[in-house]
């Protein structure tokens, strides 16, 4: 879905359109990595699928979980990329070392 499409179907309320556009932005997974997607925010959760090399993900919210060291540092931040689907933020190039999306509820 393009940002232009979001603006067309939105209510015309600028903050809603901006929030929707931010939620549909995608971020690249670290180069050369096939990334495990887990059912919860930690390495103790089951792997529900594996993202292929070169994947990009939309991040809807972020939550603390188990600590992981990856290509982009060490962190306990986990990115929610879909219903019941989490990846460690240390494998996604977000341009931030901290939270930049809302906390998952």
C-alpha cells in the first residue's frame, strides 16, 4: 500500500494519515540473514516462520523481551511485524538504538 493510497482512503485527518503511513513503512533485515520470526518477544518462543535474505518488515509496535546480540548491537527490544510475530530489533536496520514505535499492549 502506498502512502498516496493511505491518504486517499483516510478520513482527511492529517495525524491519522501520518500514523498509518508510519506503520506501513518497511525496514531492511540485516544483509545475508535469514531471520527467525517468533511467536513472542524472546528466544524462548517458538519460531513461526523464517524471513528470507533481503526481507523488509513493517514494524507495528515494539516491546521488551529477551536480550539478543545481532548485527546492529545488543538489545532487549523486539519488533512486532504482525499478529503473533516478533523479531529482535538487533537484526533490523531501523536507524534507532531505542524505541521508535509505540509499545505493544
